[in-house]
C-alpha cells in the first residue's frame, strides 16, 4: 500500500518521534509513505485569524503539490490540524467558485493550480485503523501490551467538524479498537474528543492549563497508566505542560503521553528508544515496564442462579 | 411630487438601506458566505459547550445577540473570539447550524483591520502575526524563533519560567535553533503576495 504523506512542521522537530515511529510501523506493515515534495506550513490556526485568502492558498499549494504526485495514492496527514486545514480548504473551494478562483490566481504566480476535490486526504490513524485489516496488525504483534491501561485521546480536530473520515463527534472508537488489538486495556475516557487548549498556552496560560488539567484528571480518574494521542499539539500540551499544571493547581499528575504509533512500535517488537520513547517530558519507561507476559486474569463473573429472575446486566 | 419632507425621509431610509449591516458584513467574511447568525435562537448551546467560555467577556450566545443588534464596536473589542480555541465543539452542537468557529475567525480579522481589539488581546494578534512572519520567510513554521520572540515581547516574566521547558526541548532533541526552509521559497512568496493582494478586504 502506498500513500502521499504530508508530515507538517511539528513532525520535523518537536514531534519527530511521531514521524519516526509512523515510518517504522508503516514499513513493517508494508506501507510506503511518499513525502509531498516541497510542502509548506498549513498555517495552523494563525493564518485564518489574519488573512482568509492566504490561509486557503497555503493549503491550496499543498493540495496542488500532492496532486502532482497523485499516482502514490491518497494524501495522509499525521497532524489533526494539518488535516483539518487541507480538508477545510478543499471543502470551501468546492463550495465557492470565487474562493477557488482566488486561490488559483495566487497559485498561478508559482506555476501551480488545483482543481478542488481532486485530492482525497485522511488522518494517519485511518491508515492503521481502517485501511489495514485488523488481522494484519495482530499478525505483526510480537509483544502484546497486556495489562497496560490506556486512555485513547483523539483531540478535537480529528473528530470535528463533519468532514470526511470523522466517524463520531464525541465518542469515536477507531483508536480504542486499534489499541485493544495490541492487547492493551482501553479505559473509559469521556473527554476523549475535548480540546487540549491548542495555542492558548502562548496566549493565556491559565485558560490552557485548565483544559489540560481536565483531560489529565479524567484519564487518571479512570485509572489510565498512559494517554495515547494522534496529534502533535495534544502531545505537547499534555506532556510538556503537565509540570506547569501541577504547579498551578497543586496537583501531582505523572501520566506519560505517547503517540499511538509509538505504542504500535513497542508491540511490534521495536525497542522503545527506536520509537523515540525518551523524548517525552513525563517518562514512559516505568509504565512500559508494567506490561505483563500474559493477559491479566479477569475474575469470572458469578453465574446467575437458575431460579433467579432474569435480570438485565447493567 | 411628494412633499420635501417625505422626500427627505425616503432619502435617509435609502441611505440606511445601502449601508451594509454588521450581520451582512460577517456573512460576507465567513468562508461559505453565510454565517447563519440570522438563524440563532439564543439557546446557549454554544456557550454551554465552549471549554473556554468562562474566560470570555461575552459568551458566544451573548456575542451573537450583540451582532444581531448591530453593536459593531462593542463586539469587535470583546475578547470572546481571541479565547476561541477553534475546537468546533459548539459547531456540532448548534441546532441551527450557525458557523460559529468561522464567525470567530471572521471577527478576529475584522478586529485586526479595524484596530478595535483591546491592548490585553494584542498578545493574540502578536502571536498570529509573528507566526505568519516566519512562515512567509521560510515556508515552514519555526518554533524556536516564535516561542522566544513571542515570550520575550509579551511575557518577559514568564519567559524566564519557560526557560527550563525550552531547555528540555533541546535536550530531548525536540527543538532546532535554525529554521527549515522550503526549496521553492521565491515562488512560494510570490504566491502569498498575490493572495494578499487579492485579499481580502475583510
């Protein structure tokens, strides 16, 4: 299987463990990711705050470049915000001829053009959770993550708004499913699609720290050993700012936050270090040492007495 | 010929009619050309869902009522849209399909162009502006440059507190001191220059 790949700026440095682990896991599953040549920044949330046409044009250029190497297949983005910007631009360009003309007039200055709707884009999670057969993943597992309790964190932008590939605004399940294929326990995580605060850490720290605190608390309250994310912004906020949360709220959170591709890598037999598991602020080593050799024994439920009234299980 | 008095009234009304309402202005500015504010029933689902509404001077619901009553200056100097985290939760909850997040972006753009944003919100404007500067110089974002320049300019006291985190980022190989550049930078800059020209008046 082959895809075009748009890593985005975060995966070049702050989140390069996400990139490295994705490539390693992909290779093991026989997937080839071809980087879009000379891609540019997606504009994050900042461009749209200042200039609408330039914001759409940034993504327009990336889409145009992806179309030029379309033979490699659909376009995959590992960052939820990059993906949102690609899909949002394409969507609005399809909706408004005027916008499409403006973007194309701009692109023409650099010898490019893009016909709205001609590139299909999706999240990296969907490659591993939807495109690949479950059995293929299980076959590759060398070390099941037995006993590890994981809170699956989707974040906001991979779930909303209603562009392609967003299965459920509040309770998506594809990451849950992928994690359980690896043998780990998925804990309930009601805030799984809540926002991590995005760029608010740079604007109003108290606002951001409160959003981060809610997520950490929700994961810990549900006995998670670890939070697993699919977005570099989420990882950075929950991991690097955990210490700030503790200082600000006088809490003692100490829960590691890894990318889903990193734990896939561990399950596929890679050394944690190869997966960049040392670059996180809250060290994941201790938690990974908890992995059991065999599935934990779940106490058998008592069988209802044959004479008892049939009661629904709740 | 009607009386002069009536004629005068008609002229005033026509002039009023020709002047674009704030609501129309916002409709024109959102990407799809229709903001949906006209459909808002003031149910407050947006404010109830918003993870940041506690820090906003006006909740989104309140702001939409102010927009409908043409309080342009008050709206554009509100901090509401600067605290929007762009998570789209209100958008999927809204029973009237108001394009809330797109409206917040439109209001940011209008507040910048009109200069009506408050000093306390200049940190948001500064952050976005700085981000743009780096992207236009290199084609990619430059975290180290952005974080240091932004924090030194707007949060010099916090910048000292941030230092250990910055150091941690280096030690863990998560930050570079130099920016990455795209290859076709000249063409890229021409494209963006054109986009800005075409741009958008709003």
